[in-house]
């Protein structure tokens, strides 16, 4: 992502030598030093460094891992936290080379050998077992009639048991004599999308070398995820996270309720499905987005995210919105090569009204952004607890819509020397996840949705509206949001064509409706007055008799009839009789 290259702490105050000395301190010394810096108002001087953990201490779950463990406990057996990818080979592949490459990567990254353990006191920690050779599953589709899509759907939907399973699995699938696919699935507790880039890059290097009979050029990273987890534990114990929660309490004071859209397909059913709606942003629109970002002194991510917020406002009608956005959280030295759940997903708050311009919304987010990033290392679970938002069963708290922008990843081009990579978002945590990826001169995007919340047809229209919105706001960023036409001409034509149909029948006159109701519920009360009550059958009978009398006296269409009646049950009888007498 373009925005999420953000430090856990705000860098700049500490020199490299200070960082080295800080990392060389013992755990308790670091905690005491951080407390003193907080008390002195010098939190920005805490170095962006990952100290080596104390090997004598148990490895705790990081706060982010613990939040996912809680989620998995609430929704056991869910595949929503599986991060999956597939690599499609068009040339013959020796699965032994794949297995050897994965074995090497597993050996270098302890997190891939993680088991989550509960001790007798109920405390959670992780252990890294020596799993030896990676266990590569295999499947042959030849002659079965089963497609690769069906095989992948089965594979990616298999849940992990956090108490028993190794949290990475891979399957080699033979599709034809030459074609095959390698499928990977990692539980979110041991990975994020940045980690996939690290894993993918190392896998490409290892597989390429092994295939060619060479020694893979890989080394064990000096910083492991366990070091990061231990450092997170120190930040929590020293009070760093607690001090930064003050910002989030102010920023998210009186948060809005869950984001809902009129016309959604229904509430939470507990049996939700996941769908992906792809879309393309053409080269001219992409160039215009980049030009607007330069003109306004913002990143491409900020422009795309602001447009996503405007779309959310327009389809929901909400003026106060909280949207989630992932950040990489990897500026500290060595974290860029770590596999594990390092990223954080922070809430962003938007005040979007029809009378504001897109330029105003963009400028407001640009003002908020530095403070958001300065406090972005606070685990999102703690932010949610501090904000105390309205909760709805089965829906993510605080924010239900998420947006991310992914820049071009070097590992993709490396991997494409051997296979075509494909990432699959299993999803399910959030109602809508918008992803936009750089792709040459243009961009590729997708909106992932929960089908129990939105229909795929509705979200498909939103993707077209989002692209049209980008065209409109780049052409005139000063246009008022309420005046922007989100519907592209092609979609407007489809909607108008779909709205045509047979002419609606004329509405029935009121006396006829009374007659029909009298046939259904003759004894139900129709008119009540202090003197007496008329049932529908009595009302219909009196109306029919009076209408006949009026017709005999010359009443009819176009004739004026004067009534002189007091308020009471006679008045509706007379009014209905006149309508019946005047009916053609």
C-alpha cells in the first residue's frame, strides 16, 4: 500500500547510535526508560527499533494476534481469517522442488512453525516446533471432472484449529499434463499481505535455485516475529500504547453507529457468503488521480481513500463515517523482511456532507493524516475498546467498510518468471473491502462483500460509480459532493432500460375498496363515532342504498350535489355514496 509504510513510533528524534544503545538494554531497563520518557513528554524519542527478545521468556501473542484469537473463539470454524494465494504453472513442475523451497522458508521464519498454547493458568503463548520437512498436500484433477476453481474453493474454505493445527498449509494440484497450481493458505495470526510479498519473493528465489540445481540464496532474517511480539509487550507494559489511546479517544468521541445502506439485502444471517467484484481504472483516469495527488500535496492513496469515503457517503446517506484502512507498520529496521501479523488496521473518520467539495474532504483528511500515523501503532483492538462504539452482533465493531491501496510489488514480477500468481481474499470480517492495486499505467480494483449484507448486483454498480467518481473529482475537485453525478452514462442507460415495463393499473376507487374489504372482514369495525359503530358490511350496504337513491334523483358524473351534514357516521356514508354515484 502507498500510505501504510508507517513507523510504529514517530522516527526522527533518536540517532542510530541511540537506537543501538537502546536495543542493547535489558527488557526491564527499556521499560523504565520508556516510562521516564513518557513522564517527561518525550515519547517521540522512543527509537523505532525492534530489540532482540529475551530467549528465557515465553513468547506472548502480539495484541493483534490475541484479537484474532478472540475472534476465532467467537466464530469457531470460520475461514474468514484465511489469507490465500494460488500460483498457476504452465510448465511441468517437480513438487519436490516446491516442498524443499517451502521447507527452507519454514526453517528461516519461526512464525511459520507457530503453535498457540494455553498453559494451565489459562495464559496464551506461542511455541515454535521443529516441523522438519514441509508437508505438501497433493491432488490430481485429471480425469475427475473437477475444476481448479472448485478445488481452490474447497482448499481456501478449510478452517484452521488454532489450538492444534500448524497455521500454514499448501497443496499442489495437477490440472493437466503440463499445467498445475500451488495453493497456499495462512491463518491471519501468522501473516498479513506484506508478509505474502516477503514469502512470495523468497519462494521464487528458493524454487528457482532448486529447480536449476543451485543453492538457494536465502538467509535467516535477524528480526523474527517473536521479537516484534515481545517488543509490543514492552510497549504495552511501559504505558506507550495507553498514552496514545488519548488521541484515539478524542478522535473517535461519540462514534457513529454501524454503516448501513438502504436497500441492502438483509441483516446478518450467520451463513454469509463472500464475493469479489473486480473493476478497472483506465490509464487516463489513473494519470488524473496521480496528477491531482501531486497538485494537492497528497499521496495517491489519500486521493483514492477520500473518493471511497465520498462513495460511502453517497450510497449510505451518512454524514459521519468511520472507515478502516490497513497500514504496514514496518518502518523499524528489519521489519520489512518479517513474516507475521505486523500490520495494523486503523479507523479513519470522515465528515462528508453534500455542500462540501471533494477538495475540502481531501484537505481535511490530509490534516488528520499525520496524527493518525503518529498513533497508528496502537493495536486496533485497544482502539475499539477505548472508543466504545455501538456494537451489532456478527458485524465488525467501529468500522464495517475498509479500503486499501496496494502499490506494485517486486515479488510479483519475480514470481511471474515461473508462474502466474493470484491472491484470494477470503474475507468475512467486514461488510465491504475496497482494494485498488497499481498495474502498469492503470489500476485494478475489487470490492469484496458479504452477500448477506449486500447483493452482488448492487456492489457491481458501486464499482462503476467509484470509477466515475474518480473521473469527476479529478476533472473538478471543487465541485460540491451533492452535485457530482456518480452514475456513468452506460449504467444510467441500463437502469433506465430496466425500469420500463407495463403500465401500472389505475388505482381502485375508495368505494370499491370498501366493498372488497367488506367481503373479507364483514364484521370488522369500519366507522366509529360516539353514537354507534358501523361494520364494513353495514357501511357498504348503506353506501350502496344511498348511491342508488342519489342516482335516481339525478346525481352522476359532472353533476354538483350539495351536502349539509354534521360530523358523524352519516358523513363518510354520504361521501362514499357520492363517489359511487359519480363513478363512470
